[in-house]
C-alpha cells in the first residue's frame, strides 16, 4: 500500500464506492439477475432534472405503447403515474421506479406483485418500434396484471387486494 500513489488509491476507492452504491437492489422486490440486460435506469441516483427527463421519456413511451396493448382502454398515463382500472379497484404505478399502489377511499396501499406473476404476462412487443428498457417493460407487466385483477390467482397478491 505504501507504494501506491495517493491519487491512484483515491481514484480506485472512488470507483469501488460508485460501483457498490449503484449496484445495490435494496428493497426492490421485482429485481432479478438479468445478465447483460441490466435493471434500467435507477432514479434514486439522479438529480431532479434527470428524473424529470426520465418521466417525460417514460410517459411518451407508455403513451405510444399502451394503444398497442389489450389493456389500453383500462390504462391512462397521468403525470408521474400509470393509472390502471381493474375490475376490483383502481391502481397507480409510479412511472420512474414502478411502485404499484392500490387506491381506496380509505387511503393508498402499496402492492408487491410476485415476480412469477410478472413473468407469466405475455407481452407482444413485436409491434413496438423500439426496445423497451427493463423498468418500462416491468411497468407494462404490472399494468397487465392489475388491469386483469379478477384473474389473479397468486395468494400473496390476493391478500393485498
């Protein structure tokens, strides 16, 4: 260590800190190893201007993609949210991160949608002219699950509803 120049040591430590701070998945229940595909954009590491740009981009993408889906009549992009009308309730999916909420008269409840349910959603992305990042695709999968809430058979999600 004594032979390593201070500037080199400092830069290496900075890189290690950066790597470890942005590679954490924290409390993201929907995270799974995707190899080279990655987890999409992580808004928690972005400044206000970057988050605003991300929201604008995702709003635009979702506004163009939703009409190509079978749930278009039950979904609406509303500012930072994708609002989904299910048969059992109204849901909101936060566009930048994908947090799913159930809206009730008494308040709002956070939903944890099991990954196995998201994996079962069949998305026909062939009509979409761009490749979606994983987070946007996951938001669409959540919207499909919640728009078809009467078909949910996963007990862990049924308990939350």
